[in-house]
C-alpha cells in the first residue's frame, strides 16, 4: 500500500513538472505582445522591435494618437500587428458598459493614425465584462484578447507595469 502512494506522488509531481514545462515552452514559442503604446508613454524601441503585437492606446491623457503623424508612421515602420488597447486606457475601462459612440471614438483615432481599422482588441488591465466582450465581438467583429491568451504569450509594457516586470517576462 505504501509503495502505491509513493508511486502516485512521483507521477503527480512528474505531471505537474510536464505541465509547467509545457506552458513555458508555449510562452517561448508564441508571439510577444507589447502593451500601452502611445506617444505620451515613453517606450524603448527594443521592446517594439522584439514584439509581434503592438497594443496601442488611441487616446491617453486626452492626447489623440492621430495628432502625431510622425509617431503613427514610426509605429507603422516596424510592420507589426497593431491592435487597439482600450479607448482611453482608464482603470477597469471595459468593466463598465460601453456603447457604439464610445468604441467608435477609439476606432476613429486608430484609423486616422494608421490608415486602417483595428480588427483585434485588448482591454486595459484585461478587465472586461462579459457583456462588453460579446458587444466587441459581435458588433465590431473584434478578435478580443483576454487574460487567458495573456497567460500563453510574453507580454511587455512600455512603462514596465505589467504583472511581471519586463526582465522577468523575458525569462518566463
């Protein structure tokens, strides 16, 4: 009987180890995301270069991205996938119910800056009510990035304010 318990513990630990290593491998091989890109938020060019997805805030501190065409062209020059990251990037912005006018304000800024409409959306702090998620997907056709997808991608932040600091995100 004792041998069975010890063997079960070994298999359980092996299973946990395989699971953790699998997640780490997936994170190493999957796309890298950069959040919080905006002209008012300094961002290391190296972070932009090593990221596959750039999450852009359309309006931050009442500054519209379209007001800085040089910055818009700079971001476009990296030839990365650019996605919309909220509208104003306020705390829990998408836990509150949002309407067409609100979302369209961000979409217009995004389009005026980059010359195309966003097809993907990531809510600030990954806070998103179920109702808003359905609204963004059905009414705007967005592919919505949630906390689940974030667990399988390395995510960097221009202001280094994510769940993990940027240096740690490189490791795990």
